């Protein structure tokens, strides 16, 4: 029987708890990284395969950047105008 409307959800997995397969897979990946050399291995991969390494970095960095209201994050854009070189006639 479905719960009546307006009642809060009860039961189930707690918010933020990964399922067992994801948790186990993450542990295996971290174990393999440790056996491969950890940070030294990642540095070597950054030099050998920068495209793949940057894809990894993009996946592990947070998607949003939060700013402290008392110390705001400032951004800026710099535009450089370059005159095209004309060959001498």
C-alpha cells in the first residue's frame, strides 16, 4: 500500500551513502593506484598522457566553486589585441 500524500519518506538508504558496488569499486581503484605508485604514478601519467590526466582531473574537481561572502572570489578577463603582420610588398 502506498503512503498517503504529505507524509515524509521513511526507510531506505540514508542520503549520501554510496551503494555497495560503487564503494567496492572505488576501494579497488584506490588500491590499484596505491600499488602502481600513488602520487609518483599520477605525475608520470600527467607527463606521458596529459589529455587523459586532465580528463581525470576534470572528473574529480567539484563542478561548482563556492565563494566566502567575506572574501569573495574575483574573476577577470584579459583581452590582448595583436596587430597582424603585413608582408612587405
